[in-house]
């Protein structure tokens, strides 16, 4: 069976979906690891306070990344 124009589109779409899911999986793994480490070490508020702005910055960037991927893959 010869590849058609539709099969090329389908292959591209599936590749994009795998990439999107890989990014989501990576983001969830990072979030889970940070959550686990925070619970495991029982960091108190005095120790954690200097890094709170970095946590919010990284979390915000991850949310923006997920929104951009969602917009890219579902609107185009």
C-alpha cells in the first residue's frame, strides 16, 4: 500500500501528539518530584521562604508552557 497525503498528515499529527504527551509527562514528573522532596525533607517555612519566588516563577512558566502547547495542538 502506497502512502497517501492523508497518511502523511496522520503520521505528523500522531508525532505531534506524542511530543505533546511527552511534555505533559515531563511536567508532571517534575511537579511530582518537587512535591515528594518537599514532603520528604519536611522543610519548615523559615528555610523555604527565600526560594518561594523561584517556585512561583517556575510553576508559572510551566503553566504558560502547558497553555501554549494546548493552544498549538488544539487550535491548529
